[in-house]
C-alpha cells in the first residue's frame, strides 16, 4: 500500500485530558509512527481554531487522512468530519481516538493513561490508513405517513401532517379514536372539559381529506425501510356497512343485550352488544361485539338488522386486509393503566367501594354511568369521605420503580372534583411526595390545600374493612404511616380511589418487534437519545410520541406528537435524505450461495437469488450492524467503514507495545 | 535443467501419509506426459535417489519441487531448506505442507503427550521397558542421531519461502494436472506463471458452489456426528445439523464428500479473504444456531444456546482439522496462564 | 413424595394435635415424612432478637443435620409445620447465603460439633406449601369423602410463613390465598378474612399482655364480623394465642367470642373421613364440637348473595388472578 | 519480575450501548482499571471470532466483548448472534488452552457505566491472576523458547534398533 499522509491531533481538552495524559509526549510519539505526516497537540481541538489547524494542514501539507485524539466520537466526530469536508477531504478518511471518556476521565494513573492514549492513537492511525472515501446514500421519501394509535398524540400528529398537505394513515385498534383522553372528565390543572377540547380534533381528523382513518384495525405486517415502508393492516369486520350507516343509533337502542364495558367505561358501566364506545365516537359507525352477540352465539335475534332503517347491518362481513406504502411511521400507542388487582392489600375487586382512577373519571363524567354523580358501588349513596391513594403501582420496587408522572396531578383533580360535587365530604390524599412540575401545577396544589383537602404524607399500607376502633364500623379503613407526624394513622372512609400508575401497553414488546425497534425493560419504546432525540427511534423512519415512550400528561404528549410530525414533515419536504454509508455489500463473484447470511439480518435486507445462486444485500434496507459480515464463512461480505482490514489493523495498532512480529522460528 | 535438456522435477514427503504421492499417480496416463516432459531427479516414493544426490545438485537445479508433508521434526526442516535451496519453484503440495493438516492436530497437545500416546499408551503397543526415541545414542558402530521431534508442527512456509500452494488432502487429480500443465507450458513455451504465493489447483469460492445439495435458510437446533444421523439425501448437510466445512472451504474438489453424505472436512483450506478457517467456520455455524430470542431472560437464553453448543463435542479438532498449523494461534497453549491451560 | 420432617418443640406438647393430624393425613396425600435425627429447638422468635450469632448457630445445627442425613430421597427438602421454625430455618439459610461472614461464624460454631452447613443445600418448606403446591388441590379433592359443607372458615396464615419480603415465598406476601383455596377444596365456605396475615401477638402474651390481647381481639372480632364458625391456622403459636387467650380477651373487652381455633391438617383429616380422635380433636380449648356439628348439611345455596339493585355499579371482574 | 503484571485487554464495544456505557463511566468520572483498550464496532454482532483470536495472537492477555442487553439491541438481535458465537468460541478456546476468564462477554446498556467499569475491574483482576498470555513467545516459543517442554530424559536407552 502506498504511503498515506496522516495528520494526528491530540487534544488537551483544557486539563480534562492533559491533566492525566501527557499529551505532548503522545503527540511527539505519534509523529514518529509510520504514515504520520504531522502530529500536533492543542488546547481545544473542537474550537474553531483547532478545526482550522486541521483544515490548514489538509490544504498545505496535503494530508490524506486525519486522526483526532480527544473525546468520544459521539461527542465530536461530526465536528471533525465537517472540518475535513470543508478542506476537501472525504469525511470518512477521518478517525477519532477516544482518550477522554475512555481514558483520562477513567483513571488517575498518568503513566498508564499515557500508554493507553498511545495505543488508542496508534490504533486509529493504523486503521485510518485502510479507510476509504465513502459517499452518503440518497433515499427517496414516500410522502405518506402511518400513525399507529388514535389517542390525543396520534390525532395531533395526524392533523399536523395533514394540515401541512401530507397524506396520513391513522390506524386505531378500538372502534373509535380518542384514546384515554376521551374517557376523562376534566383535565388538570385548568379543569377544562376533556371532551370539549378533544372532540373537535377528533372530528377534524375524521373528516380531513388528507387523513385515511382506519379504526377498529390493527397492523399485521411492516416491511421496508425509511422512505419506503409497506404496511399491511387488518380492518376488523364491524358487521356494519359504513357506506350505508347513518350513525342514527337505533340499532344500539334496540339491541337487547347489555354487557359490562371494560374498555371505555373502565368496567364501571354497561354497553350494548352493537355499540359505539361513546356518543361522539369518530367514526360514527357502531360495531358488533361478536363474543356476546346472540346472533353469533345462537343464530337468533337480528334485532339490529330488523330495525336498521338503511339495512347497514351485515353479519357476514369479513375482515379486510389493506396494503399501502408510507415513508415514515409515528407510533402513538399510548399506555395501559396499572392493574390495581395486583396489590391485593388495597382490596380492589374485593372491597366494593375501592375504585380505580379511570373508574372515577367515568363516574364524574357527565356522560358516564352515574351521570356525573359520585356514588358508592351501590349506585345511590354519596360518600361522606373519600381517600385517594397516590403511587399505586408506581415508585414501588414490587411493581414499577418509576414515577408515573400524572398521578399526583389527577389525584389533586379528583380531590377538587369531590369537594366540588360533594361539599362537606372529607377528602384524604395519601402521597409519598407531591410531584407537581408543570405550568400552573404547583398553583393547583395550593388551591387544593386551601379547599381543605387532608394531605397525609405516607404510602398507604392497606385498605381494609376490618374495623378495630370505634367509628370504623362499616367503613373502609386506610392505614398509613403519617411520616410528617411519625405516627401510624387509620382513616375510616366511605370510598377509596386508587391512583393507578401508567404502564406500557401489555403488547408493547410484540409491537416493538413488529416495527423492528427497541423497547426498554418496562416496555416503553426506546428513543434514539434520552435527551437530544426523544422522538426518533433507533430505527430510521420510525418515530414515537406520547405515553408509549414513557409516562406523560396531555401537554407533553401533544408537544412530542407535534415534534414527531415536524420531524417527518422535514423529511418529506427534503424528498430524499442522505443516509450514513455504513452498509454491508456482498461480492457476488465470490459468493457460493451457502445462505448462512440469509438469516442474519433483522431487517430482511439480505435476499437470495435462486437463479444466480448468490445472496445480495439491499443497501437501503441495511442498517450497517455488520452481523452478516462476521458470519460470512467466505469472508466476502464487506461492512463499509468497518472492514476486516480496518478492524484487524486497529487490533494490531492497539497492541503496539505488546506485539512481537511472528517470525520464522528455527527449530522447535 | 537436466543435461537431457528436460526440466527437472522433484517430489518429497515430509511428515505425511503418502497419499499425495498416490494422488500424483492418480492422474493416470497423464503421468506418462509428466515422465516425458520432466526429468525426475528426486522422488523417494518411486525413484532411488539419496539426499546426498540432492546435496550434490547445483542450486536451482530442480525446476519444480512438489513438497508434501508438514514440518514435524528436524529432518523435515532440513530437507525443506535443502530443497528450497536446490529448487526454482517450490510448491507446497497438499494440505500438510500448506497448512499442517492431520499431523498438526497434535498441536492441540504437548510433544510429551503425543510421544506417550504413540509409544506407550496406544493399545496396540508392546513396549514394557517404556522405550522412547532418543535424539542420539551409542551403538557398537558409534553414535547415531535421530531427528528431533518438534513440539509444534509447522507448515512448509513457516520454515522456508514457498512459491505456490496446491491444497487438498490429497489434491484432486484434475487439479494436479491443470497445475502441472501451467508449469509445463511455462517451462517449455515460456508462458507466464501465476504470481508468487498464489494458491493453485483450487477456486476462489466455497465448496457450496460445487455442491449440488439443496440449500435453504439455516437454523440448527442440535449438531449430529455422522454416526448419529442418516442425512436426508439431496438436502444441505449443515441444515441437518451435520458439521459441513464446505461453507468455509475452497472449492476445487468437486464437493465429493457432501455428495456421499459426509460433511466437508475442509481440506482445501480457507478462502482468500479469510485468515483463520476455524474461527470463520465457528462464526458462521454459531450464527445459525436456531435457539434463543431477545424476549428471553438472559440466563435462560444462555442455557438454551449452551445446550446446542454442547452437542458439538470437539470444535477445535473439527474446525481446524486441516488448518491448525496455519491458523492464527497455530497450536494450543499448554504452559501459559500458570499452567491452567486445558490441553493435556 | 418424601420429605425431611422438623416437628419443632410445640408439636411435641401443646400442638400435639397438629402433629397427629399432619401424620394422619400424610399417608392419604402420598407424603412420607422422615424425621430429622437429634434435632434441636429453633430458638423460636426470641433468641434472634437477643443475640443473632448464637441464634443462627442454634438454627443452622438443624440445617447441618438435614444436609448430613440427606434425609433419604427427599432432595434435601426439610418441612416444618410450625411457622416460627419454618421462618427461622429459612432465614438462617437465606442470610448465611447472603453474608459469607455470618456463614463463616456460624460454621466455626458448628465445627465444635463436627458439623458444617453450606447455605443453599437444604430447601426449607412449610407444610402448607407442600400440601398446596406438591400434593395439589386436585389430588386432595379426589380424596375428599365428607366435604365440609356449611362450615364457614376464616383462613388464618399468621405473619410468618409468607414473609419477609426479601425472600421468595410460595404465596402472596400481603394477601395469601392458598389456604383459602385449600379450604374451599375441602367443601368449606371460606369467609373473606382481611387480617389473615396479621400478627397474633406471638410471645407478646409473656411480655406485654395488653398488646397481645389487643392483637388477638382484632383477629377474633374480624372473624366473627364475617360470622366464621372457626379460624383455621397453620401455626402452633397462632393456635395457642387465639385459643388459650380467647377467654382473657372476652374478660378484658367484655366480649363473648367463642370461636374454635383448629389446624388446617385437622380439617383435611375430617374431609378425608378420618376419625376426629386420630386428628387430635378435643385438645382445643374452645370446643369445636358445636361448629363441627354443622358439617354435612347440603351446601347452603351460597347464603343468597342478594342480587345487586338495578342502580348498582358493576364490580370489577377479578379474572383468574382474583 | 516483582512489579505487578498489568494485563492488556482488548475491548470490542458496540456503538449504541456498551461504548456509550464506557462514555458514561468516563463522564461520571468512575475510576476503573486502565487495562482495557477499546475498539468500537456498530454492533457486538460485528465481532468476528477472528478478531478475538487475532487479538490474543497479537499479544492481548484477554478480550472483552460488550453489547446491549438481550432484547435491547439497537439492531434487534445482533447481540443474540454474538452470544451464540461467544459460547462456542469459549468452548473452542478452552481446547486451545485459553482460560475462560480471558474472553468475557458483558451486557451493558448505555446507562450502565458502573456495570461496565466493574466488569473491566473484575476482568483485569482475573486476568492478572492468570498471568501473561504472550502467545508469540510463551506459546509459540519464539524468542525465549519457553514453548518447549523439557527434552525427554530418564527413559531407558534402546539397546538395539
């Protein structure tokens, strides 16, 4: 290989590196290595002056390769690649040695650190010599977007994109969009009515010319890659012909069968077997719940069909399978409420007057089962005292260690609603810490303090109907240690509300596998970067917003949704995007068609051509992990920018001080 | 060049089984052409020349020397140096001289263990006095020397400079003839020789290319040793859990073994872009182990995969059956790590 | 199924009924007990609170013996019917595994008797655990010849068998249900018993009677609030406190509870049709006779769960996990 | 040599989890053994067993491969492939006299700086305990020729041949 001219730049990073590593020594030493044209050390390489050094040397000394020994490439690789590019050097002829995070910050041993720095620099030098110029890959972006989940996040994202003139497919599992927000009564801290602010948006989404609304539908398959996904959706049979249905609701009226509505009414109310989850449902068409429909169970009834004025009922209707192309995907699949049954000592399901937060939301909702009256389980008695237990299933090693973020606020809201509807009723909030970070939130807390809510700082130990003291008879007793007065307290109340936390959807793991993206131990989808990129995922072209990424309240969800939409819109307007060229490619000449690599790719980027008996990597699908490269027994798959030559020379370089050239050893 | 004006040919066996010599005769009537074209000046298997004759030749007197067999002892090495000195073109002929082959499997253990096995422990041995070879001993006639038995088996190119490699255990006759043809035409018509160091008589693609068995995506849930399974005819052996080195081995043999239901042993050695045949084979075969998915608990995951790995009894011996001496590590560590090494 | 058996002191004296009934029902359930030779007291609840090391040494001696005697084919499973013994043995094993230092000290003590214990070698299990988990409800149901129809039972677990939280336990630590299921398998009506895992006062009766009596009162009250005919326990201590001190409670609080306290093994025996005499009946202080007289009548049609009124809101479905 | 032996460990870290974990360890100023020298790969699945063997051959005393936890792989399941190769490689290297402690597979998510640092400390200690590998000299007997076992002695001389 003809000699390269490598420039090596060792950064002091103030004293961050120079404090531990003898940077001058490293630079001088580097200067003496093979292929190294010039080696310098400098206070701050990332400063514009530092970058100028590089650019000037490239121009004046004709450097063909550049190595910067400084911080982590995750910090400044972009910066220095930029510098090279400006000076006309292909950015992929640059390599970085991480002597800060991986070295100077990790030890105080100056000698060892300097030795290690030399190893890392030498590795970079020997590697960079084998690096080759690469060009970024252009990818066409299909202007359509798929949004999964029709809650407030999905609706927001959909409208943002649609209003900007882009087509959106909005897919919702339930018969209507609206999500959890549609179940709520008031929203904190402003207390404006949830439905009043949500339904207009739902209607917009339902009627928008740029939005194809696929409710009562689920994603079956996702193929393809950024810019060009192929989506397969199963549109479940409603047994209602949408074209003919006017949404008059007569069918619902006439249907003789009532079942408990565990979804929209959170189990607190009933619905018919042919139903719309709620009056303002979008779309307006009802669905038949086949599990419970007398016709489907016994072949009789047909009341809905008989009374339908437009003959819109079709019991034979079958699921539809739709296929379409999109360029980007936004996941807004929302959350599940923590199942309070998992904490038996709180008695939910056993003690009649213990309710979950969602049950209570429905209860106080004017359109809910009690018409907005706060009743005990008997449906008639108003409670004289209500206990609200915070952090149910949250901040608890036994269930979820994280804070669900919204419970403190909605618990305060509950307290307020009880005061409002039942003046004179006592309200006790059992909290661990009061968490009210947000605009107007702390003020709301103070308002509640003034409204006379009793705040007891302590996690409730149990809720029991086992009376012990006078006055406890026939009540629910909440026992807790009041950590402010350091005493055990037993508060007898009529009604207990469990502020259950937010959990990832039960099927989020399957979803993340369907979309080939990551989700964390708790089941929340993993963002590309926890701070700097909370809306993108590790998979190009797939974005996340709302509670599916982590517990969130409405404003945060809306903000994230808009952000995701903006990111997508940006890509759409670009039309084509440039992708990192770190991709695999197969030398078909040398491919024996053994098919080992065929199962290596999680993105199905490797296809086998029966006719030519060779495998091929679809570059656009490839994400550059290199798993197939390592697997290929013929060694003929090349991983651009991580080739065998490059890594092997890096290994040799990094071992410069312990290496001994294999020589022809005479004799034994 | 011999006085006859014919180019001179030599063939020598170092540590080998003799199969390579047979393979040359396997080119059938072409052998007559060889005899016609060449003057054979050293060929212990078929002609009575002595080492001293070779020593007598001027340097470069031998036009082509086919050297087979690994470097196992001091004599092998001595002859390697001698023949290198006397030959224009030195060909590492066959797997042993190219990459160590079966003899080099003893690199997985110690010299002592090898000698003990051969001279003491082998069931067919009768050696009550536990007599082991001595490098030299006295007899009435005087002192005799026996070659020193090396600790580590080496390939030819690890002791002398080699011009060409002709892989195979043994090389396949058509390939041999093809190579000889090239050399002959080079010697007679001055046709160009392939670049020094190239591997001749083999292809730059894996055995699968020549293997007619049907191949699919692979997912192995347990490995079988040949006696444990009757393979489905016509179906890729690897897919059936039989270790077949074809995926990681140079083609040229015509995929003979897989076609009779025996997994490729890998005798043609690694492909051009591979430095270590064993490691590469390991990587490929482990990659397609068909158990373990991301949703599993970490320890469960490890248990499941380990269970499959356990069905492959001797990875080193299997993956390095022919290439041990030429592999990156060349031999087992029997003394490093405070003697905690596994090999015994 | 073979198990090593560690009766513990109580089962030789006051809880003899527990021992008898356990032995009586073992056979029918296909259980063989192999009593540990030369076992010693577990130190009960006090010793640990006085001085840890000797306490653990005392306990571990039994574990060491169990390991040594490898009680014939029981896979080193040691069963303790007494909750206190069970917890002590389990704790000792757990904390020795957790702290090599403790393990070392304990073993240096054991060495005096040429004994040694490697934490983890013996798995300590409570009698209830093996009955519900190893024998299983189905096997038991098959053996039931006279179901305990009509009998309202308050299942009492006590505070020890499912705790402490840092150890894996065989049932929910706050609201166990295995005994509930077992009793209904025997045909009895199980009443909700919120205090099922609360403390019975343990040895407080000796230290601060007033505290103990209050704790006992709560349990008795709760049981009678749910009109239980009897409380069924899994622990000699609980049985003793609730039974022997019932009178004292009545005097102190002017109540008149008359709730028999029995062992779950006795109930199994009854349901299996074993004669009460072989099950140690009659040894309890509060006479179980009247309550037991209720058995046999056909199952009362579930006390007519009064149909919820039209307005009533639906109760949450409890699903399987309920 | 009475000064303590400082092993050289080559660490292959995946770009998304373990490399970031090492970054985090640094940023958090967690101090750990300076004996590991890191090489970045996009995914632990890129680590060709040839690299591990190469490193040992070229003088490394140990090799660490670090990736995302199973189920958290940026590339969905590259790390599963790594685990499969690692387990088989470990078995084979054992036959070649390379002790288990010399090659280790570590799962460390981007937030687990301490886990990675601890792993490096632990491995450094274990390898120090094992002593140098020094393949070229110790094993292949180049240079100091320690590779040769003592010549065969004390076995009776043959009378006749």
